[in-house]
């Protein structure tokens, strides 16, 4: 049944749709959400940026863990199914990481904005990314459905814990998720698990430091917002590239590199932005 669904979707294949769905699927990848979360955190709404970043990052840990536990093979190589952009189809199949990340992002926005146009935009984005994973032949339909279900469940769990930490001032409450995640590094040896764990730890420590000592305010002129975004992302990319060169190739180096990225987004960049008042 699942094979037939994929074959049916791929029956409309064309060069144009190949390019279209590869572009669509890219909106469910790491760089898109790093840039989106950083933009929201630095320039739009700090609290929502924290909430969204925490939800997206911990959701990825949940996704990686479920992939390892379920251990379902992808449809790549199955007779009658053609696969594209397989270089981004890492790990096992269930649930779809791209679909789950997209659903986490847009459901978070829907909860935040609560407007009809956001519902329409979010649902459309989730459906398109889900279809793209089937069209590209890198996931089963059950993976896409599973990714959406997991995202909806996790966004409410993550938001509840974050809001509790914020309203009570007990920011240690986030350790309920962070500590088990770090312990999981003993068992889960995938690169993705280590990179995201590093980002989460850096994000969490940065959250504590920024909230207590920096107290960054996102409000500024449009010109300065643009300057913050360009300079912040430029330094982020530079840091990531330099650390990739100077650190050895290992999952522990990956952990540290992304730990630094988490710190930069939450406390490094905001400290500089506040110091220079947006003139960076």
C-alpha cells in the first residue's frame, strides 16, 4: 500500500517538479531553521525565539531517538521507486525529520499568532514538505504522518515545560529534557544526535546567562535589525567553518562545535548587539 502511494505521487514526475520539491524539502532542513530561529530571537521576539529554538532542537533529539528505536529502512533502492536528494536522507526512516521539523516550526507559529492566514500558511507548508519527502522517494507515508503526530505532541510538551520555567523563574526545569538528552549520548552514537545535543546545551546555558546578565532587548530600527542579522549570521557561519577546520573529525568535536553555535545565538550575539546598540 505504501509503495503504491509513493508510485502514484511519482507518476507526475517532471524536471520542473524535481526542482520544485527539492526546493520545498530544503525548507525542512537544518540551515533554514537555524537562520529562522536566530532571526526571530535577535530581531522579532526573544521569548518566542527561545521557545521555538528549544522546541525545534529537542524535537530533533526525539526524532533521532525514535529513528534508532524503530529502525525502519527507507524506500531508497526499492524497486519501482526513484529517489532524489538522498544525501540529506541520513539515518533510518521513521519518523520523517524534515516533516517533523516543519510541523514543529509552523505549529509553534500557529499557536503564537492564532490568525487564520497563519493556519493556512502553516498547514500548506507542512503538507508540501510531507509530499516532497514522498515525491523524492526518501520516506514512506507512515514516516510523514508519524513526523506530524510527533511534532504536534512534542510542541505542547516542550511549550509547557518552557512556560513553566519562564513563569516560575525555575529555569532548571528545562533540565528535565536536557539531562536525559545528554545521558542518551552514551547510547546513541549518530552524528546528528551529538550536534543537536551540543546545540541544546549551548542554547540552554546561553539562555540562563542571557536571562540573568545580558537581558537583551530585540527592539531597534529596521536598518539596525538588518545589520544585526547580517553580522550575526556572518559570524555564526564563520565560527562554524573555523571550528570545522581546527577541530578533529569526531562526534565529540561536532558536539563542541554546535555547543559554541548554541552559545553564540543565545548569549554571544545578543551581548554584542546590546553593547553596540545595533551598530555592529
